[in-house]
C-alpha cells in the first residue's frame, strides 16, 4: 500500500496487529521519504518497527537507520533480530558504529557480540570506547544463565552520606547513562553495598536528609554466580524493580533490571514446559527461526530414551502373551489402561514441577506433599475406577469391545441382552479387572509421580528433566503388572467354565 | 530458639531460606519484645515476615500488628495470606481497621474483600473512606481475568499543559497515593489520554518544557475488558513499567503496574502448564493449601474424558484381536509404539502451545509452521525408526521379546544365533513392521499436533485446553491402524511358512 499516508497511523496500539508492516516500510524507503519514516518512529513503539524492518534488505535497513533521529537509534538497533543487526554492522561506517555502540547498554552489546561471527564482533568491539569494551569483555566472561551474564554494568551508585538534593543533582547529571534511576544503589565509604533508595522516596524526602537516613535496609541481593532462575524468583517474590549483583567482597558489580528479569522468567517457564514435553530446551531461540534439522535433533534424543526405557514394558508384556492369546479382550483395554496411568501420573508431575519451580514447596515438604497426593490419588482412582467399570460394561454391552471375535469380525456374544449369567460373569469380570487395574494404576502412578520430581530436586537436579519419561515407563510397567496380576487371579480360574 | 538475638539478623537475603521463622516470631511475641519485632521490620522484607507470621495465632498476630510502625502495616497486611488477614480483621478495632484499609491500594483491598465471607467484607468496606469504597466496588464489578480486575485506580494523571516544575511539585504532593510515579499519565483538556512521561525524563528535562513537549507518543494501552494474558504479553513485548487502562471514551480509568503484570504472567504460564498436563487450572491457588478432594476434582474430569476417547483405541484393537492371537509378539511392542506416538506428538503440541502463548506465531502462519514441522517429523521419524529397527532386532536376539512363548515361559527360538534364515525372516520382519510403524506414527502424530492447536487457536479458543487429550487419542488410533495394517501386509503372508 504505497499510497498510505503515515500520518494516519493510530496512536493506540493493538499488540496483536503491529501497526507498521514491512511492505509499508519498504514503500517509504523506495520513495526515500525520510520525513514519513521519522514520523513513524515518534508514534510507533520501536519493537513494532523493528519487527517490520527485520526482513528488509541491508540497503533498505541502512536507509531507515540513517533517517532515524539519534535518540531512537540505540533502541531500534537493539530490538532488531540478530541477522538484521549483523547486516547493519556490515553496512555501517566506522563512525556510525562508534555512535550506535556507545549509546547502547553494555549488556545488550555483549549479548549481540556473543552471537556474532568473529570478524563482526571485532568490528563492534573496536568501535566501543575503553570503558564499554572492558564492560563487554567482563560480561562475556560470566557463565551463561548466571546473574553475571544477564546483569548490566550501568547503574547509579551513590555514597550514603550524600543528602537528598545532592543525590537528585547527581541523578540528573549522571543518571542518563544508567539503565535505571528508579532504584539508586547506596554504598558506604568502604565501597560496601549498604542499601537502596527508590527514586520516589528521594523525591518525597526532605532536602537535608542523607541517603543513609532514607535508604531501604530490607534489601535483597544476589551474586554474579546466582542462577538466573533464582533471580526470577527473587523479582517475583520481592516485587523488585532492580536487583543488586554483588561480588564476594559485598561490592556492587552490576544490576539486573525488571525487563531483563521478565525475559528470564519467560525463558525459564518455556524451558520447564519444553522439558516436560520431552524436548531439549530451545534456549530462547524462536521456533520459526530454528531449522527443521535442529528441531529434529531436539526431539530425537528423548524419543530414543523413551524407546529404550519402553523395553521394560515389552519385556513384561512378553511374559504375559499367553494370557493375551487366551483372552484377547485384555489387549483391547491395554491402551486405555496405559494412557490412564501415564495421564494421571502426568497430572501430578505437572503440579510437582511447577510447584517446585515457583518454590511453593521443596523436597523438605516431601511427607506433606505425598500424604496430600496419596489422598488425591485414592479419591481420583476410586471415582475414575467406578466410572470406568460402568463404561467398560457399556462398551461390552454394545459390542464396541467384544470377548471373542472370528477372523476380525467381532461377535457380540451378548446380543444386546445383558440380563444373562454369561454377561454378568464374563463382561462383569473383565470390566471389574480392567477398572480395578485402572484405579490402582492411577494410585501408583500418582504416588510415583510425587517421589520422582521431589527426589530429583533433592539431588539438586532439575525436576523437569527426567521426571516425565521415567514416570511414563514406571507407570506403564506398574499398569501391566497390576492388570495381568488381577487377570490371573480373577479371570483365569473362571475362563475354563466359559 | 527463644534466646536468639534479633539484632544479629543478616542484611543479605537468602531467598531460599527466609531469615525469620514462625518460632522466632512467636518467641518474641511471648516475651512481648516489641522493640525486637520493630527491628525485624526494618531489616527483613515484609513478604518474609508475613510468611513466618501466617501460622501464628490471631492473638500473636494482632500483637505483632500493634508493634509495627505505621509505615509498614499496609504492606505487611497485604503480604499475609487470606486466613491470616481474616483473623486480623476479626481481631482489629474499628479504628485500626480504618487506618489499615485506607493506607492500602484499592486493588489489593478489592482482592482481599472478594474472597472474604460477607460479614467480614462488610466490616472492611465500612472502614474504607468514601472514595476507596467506590473504587473497591468498581473493581469488584470487572470480570475476572480482565485488565479491569487487575488494575489499580491510584495513579498520577496530569494535564499536558503543565510544565516540568509544576509536574514535579504535583508528583511530590500527590504522588504518595499513586501506586507508581515512575510512569506519569498525561491527559489533554478534554480528559483524553494522550501519552505518558517517564519520571526520569521528567527529571532530565528542562524546567520550562511542558509535559506535552516531553511525553512519549508511542504508547500502548488496553481497555478494561482486555484479557489479562494479553496484558502480560504487552508488558513483555514493550518492556513497560505501567500500562494505561482506558474506557471506551479513551479516558484513563486505571493502570496496571509491572508487579501485578509479573503475577499475571506467572499465573498464565502455570495455567498453560496445567492445561497441557490435563488438569483443570488451579487459578493461582497454592498447591499445599488446596484440599485433596478439590485436587481430585481437578484431575478426574480429564481422566474421564481421556477414558471415553480411549474407547476408539479399544474399538480398533478389538478389530485386530485375531492378529494378536495369531502373532502375540505384536502385543509386546504395543506400549512402545503407542508411547512413541503420544510422546512425539506431545513434543510438537508443547512447541505449538508455547509459541502461540508467546505470540511467536499464530494461526495465520499455519502453512509455514506445518511445512517446518513436516520436515522435522520426517527426519525424526527416519532417525528414530532406524534406531528402533536395530533395537527391536536386539530385543529379539537377546530374548527380551520373543516370538513365541509357552504358558508364560518365553522361548528364545533363536538361541542366541542370529545368522539363521528364521531370525532374518521372523525377527527382521516384525522389527521392520514395528519400526516402520513407529516412524510413520511419529510423522502422523507431529503433523496432527500442528493442526490441532493451531485449529483451536483459529477458533479463538485456548489451544492448551483440548490439544493434548485429542492428540493422544488420534495418535493412538493412527498408531494402531498403521501397525496392524503393515502387519497384515507384510507379516501375515509369511506366517503360514513358519
């Protein structure tokens, strides 16, 4: 739509429909309409523009970049995806690069550089000024998924003896470089981190009070080695805007801001979901951008592990194939029974993994959780078992599942009449065995599903990881043993009478 | 530990180990040591104290409450759990209640009142002053899970013609009542919402600039009816500190702050996880506080639905029980095959549901997603199928799974020698049929697993809800049809030769 007038852009955002499209941007570029492009940057959030700009050609991209007022360039660059960033870096002059790099936050540049090919990374690092280069190198050295790797080195740290007026003046003069000034970090004369001051408290305070008078003492902090999952939990629990990252000497070395914490929480939730779905975590990579081959290699390992563990089920079934041959109807109920065990155990695993991730409970609450889940499982098993009995009777009564068949043609031996001794004995007995097995399997699966994740968590491993496949296997085996055990006990003695 | 000296409390928080215990608090209360309790409130985050205080008796609780300096009471009260809050409300004098209620944010009081028995809710509402009471009633009327139900009515809204100095003065005088002053909302003379000003921009601005000069125009907003999931997505996408909630006339009626948005994102992730785990969502209720009966009733419905849908598998199996009777080894591989289909489909469902929740793609990308997943599935099916063939051969070679058995005693007809024609023909054929079925099932399951969630999403329903049980059922049926179809084609013609 090259004729569209960009001044008609709406002010209200509809997040599901970005208000600027690649087509529109490309049209403005081909018309060399720099004014219209600048107008877009005033009215549209940078992330929306960046999303539209990602698929432009490098030439179009650099044109837009050169139109943009300097106060927008840093954020716009940051919101682009990695490919677009690399194209821009290639196309930019050294002077442009110097400007863009030093306008950005060191942690953002470090993230970008970390994924770039060496020659481009080199070009970016050369453009960075001395302090920035040092910061980037420091950040790149922290282990992935630690507080150190997600923190920023640009913050406002003030001495606790400053008074309110001095603090506000300093915030005015030095705050622009900081990632946030809503939380001001306070140190004492020994450079020890002693507390924080919220900007609003600073504004509400009397002018002659010192930071020491008004700072919060009930602050939390983490170290550079703290796992990012724990960082997310701290933000959630303490409603933080920013978190202090300290070194071993209790000195501030970085801060983590809420927007980065939100990204971490999202990433951690995705990882837990993926692990529970038996996929190797994609680690924040976008689905559409990951190649099919890469995706397949994230799926294959778990399927192979599950296949190997499934051998146990085959082994058990193999022991009972004479029973199946004698009573083929047992095979008909196998999927329902095994799905029932896996599904009910899966419910409990889900609750456990999520509860552990949100720190609602931990391995130390094992007894309490097991007791609650045992009662839940007992009740669930009873209700589902009772329903299943009626359902299985119904299935046999209608001939959906039959006791005997003749060369693939099912024979409804009850011919729609359930008031016969045969029906009560044969259909009743098989339904009873299957329903009782289902109820018992639910009980066993749910109890195992408590023990596995909590056990894994007690060993300080990730409970999302091994719980599901292990559970499926154990629940399957339990279901088969219960099923054929009950069949042996209750059906086999009767079968010769039929 | 009644002898412990509370002045020894550490300043650094260890989020996994709350620094104050119920025991310690109870000991201080029994010693009537108000000073020590006050000291705790200075050094320990309120949430940690509230967690320790939740299980105290009402008398102990009210003692602590009466010790606390007034600036801590509101937050402390807010962090307590519902039972403790109700106990406190019962125990408080009317005067105390008036103070505590009017210190709080209207949205927090509305949340508390919404869950209280009528007589206590009445007592709280009577204590609220007129404006507060009106706000609470308004908030209570918004539908659950909408922006209206999570917003707060306490914000700073200024006229766009104010200059920077006037704005800072107003923030100083009126900002204390607002939930945040980090984002200041700007209206024009017609009370229309026109933009926002970040507090740091206000501080950095020149004193004679007006809010109109410095406000952000690229702002997003939502309406009171916007779903809270979408609110979470907007915070994530636009890195917001606070979001404007507008009515139909484009006037500001409330704001949502980042801490409430974080709670929403966590709750939405939990709900998705629970739905995928086939549990009726717990809606933010804590696991340990939900009764076993309630928990069972969240698990039973899905198990029953899955049981009923499983009928289809039973029906299919019932048609093939003559094949199982003739070739019992087919039954041995059933669990592996069916688990393989469910698991590989589950992987894709997981990716789809999470990708849809994070708006990485939508139903409009159906073709692109399907094509990617088709290639992934093809590759996954080939690799897993190839591995499975070798594995199944191995299982038969070692006698883990056997072709024939005699009254429950497996007979390894190959006696450890695989270089016979029999082994190649029988074991090779069954392994081939099972492995090929597994590979095909993976392909089919993954393709179905793309169609179901995207189809459900296209119908504007929640993709997490029905995808998993439907998928399991469809994948099971597909697996059985493929398996017995191939067995009919490839094994049956040979079987008479054995």
